[in-house]
C-alpha cells in the first residue's frame, strides 16, 4: 500500500499520546481557560509543558507563558500540603 501524503510527519498524521496525571484538570489562573499538556523535543531532550488554550487560540487576552510541567507539579503538591 502506498500513501500519497506529501508530508508524512505532519500533525494531521500524528497521534497525540502524551499522558500526564494532571491533564484535563488544570485551569489558567489568569483567564480561566483550560491548561493543555504538551511535550517538546529539542536541545537533546524532551520538555514537558502546560499552556493556556485561551492564549494559544487567541480567545482571551491572557499572557500566561508556557509553564514547565515540573513547576506545575510542585505548585499542586504545595497547594495540597498547605490546605
């Protein structure tokens, strides 16, 4: 079987299988939109981040930058420890 896809590595063909235990549970503290998990590759490694979907899709004027997943995990742990 041959495929006539001019760009076999395009996002259309990729399946997003990044799993994270906080996925689908976080909301942006600045605008209330969902926080989405993503994994980036570069500089010899993989990097896990969360980003505000409201900012990404320009539905809000939110300015929250990408936040490292490690920082989010620590903030959640601190929240539950203190409450």
